[in-house]
């Protein structure tokens, strides 16, 4: 849990302040885009902090295996 | 925008970053004294992929692959852009992790033990080490730039620098989670690199080369009709 607090301390101000500034400037599209990218990163960091990281290479491997299984040849 | 000369240098450094230095041990391990032929053989197949890219870019001069995909496939082209964004982010994360692993292996353990400047310089025992770090760093910067430009062309944000920060958060997280250990990385790379590369480096450009003339011919017929 300590690592989770450290994560919030490091990343939350960056994301929240930046998003707040973009909303203040009425750039809602930019805000949505910024939040989509940065919250994906934040989610991945959270998984690391919880000790259950999403291993990207494994995920890509599973996607390729699923595509191979769907392919007719 | 960058010039053609910049693009050439960045591409050459990008290719050298990991290909020449990281794969050399693997090649010698696999082929022994015949290892010299492997880069030539691999280079030929990459030249074929490069020809597809040239042909694709000639269908719409001055436009990026993301813009070409949007013109050819409409809303489905946005998905291609998102796919390329993901590819750039994943490869950038992989490069960052490589850089981190490489520094851990070569420099950091000795720096922790010996902090005097002279000893650190001695411990960086080869010019190759410095070149390697520089080349991987260039590769990382090229990928970050590519991801940043893809975001710009896909979504056309009015302010661009916040997205650079968002990409920084995403890529740093990706670097931690790209693989668990180098052995797992090697196994997954051996198994999946070819189909993974073929999709974004060959399949999509070939499909775009085929569909662009068909789309233009259909548009011309509609205009005449």
C-alpha cells in the first residue's frame, strides 16, 4: 500500500493539474486525449504497484495466438 | 518537421541501435562461422518491406502513413493510426527497458561501488558501451517523436506538449511491464517478432497500396457520373 501512495504522490498531481488546466482553457478534446493516454500509463503503473503487472509481451503474444486461431489457414 | 538528412541519420541510427550490437551474439551462436551471411539475408527481406513502404508513400506524396490510411479506409484508418501509435509506444517502452537493463549491467554496479570520476571512466571499459547507449537513446527519441507525431496527426490537438508528458507516463510504465526478465523476452521475441512485424510493416502497407488506386478510381467514376 505504501508503494501505491508513492505512486499517487508522484503521478496524480501531474495528471490532475494538467487536465484541470486543459479544462480551464476549454480544450475538452485535448483533455480527453490527455486523460486517455496518461490514465492508461497510470493504470499500468498501478498494476506494478499492486504487484500484478500486465506483461505487454505476453499480452501481444496472446493476441497473436488468438489471431492465428481465428485465421482459416 | 525534420529534413531528409535528419530522417536518414535517425533511421540509420535507429537500425544500428539494437540490430548490430544486440543480435550479434545470437547470430554467432546460431550460425557460427556462417553468421556473416545472416545480416545480408535479413537485410534483403527488410529491403522488400522498405520497397512496400516507398510504394505506399508514393501513392500520396508528402503524406504520412496515418493520413494515407485515413484517406483510403476512412474511420477504419483511424484504427490503423491507433495501431501504429501502440506499436511506437511498445517499441519505445522496449527500448527504454533495454537502455535500463544495459546501464544496470554495464555501468550502475560499478558506479555504486566506485564513485570517483577516474574509476568510473576506467569502468566504462569500452567505447562500444557508450556508442551502444547513445544508439539506443537515439532509437528511443525517434520512437517518442513518431508516437508524438502520430497523436498530432490522428487527433489534431490544439496544444501538443501535454501529450508528450502523457506519452512519458505511458512509455515509462510500459518499460517496467514490457517483459519480466530477459529470458522471457528472448523466448517471446523468437516466437512472435516475425508475425508482429509482418502485420504493421508489410501487411498494412500492402493493403494500402492495393486499396488506394481502387478508392481513387471509384471516386473518379462517381465524380464523372
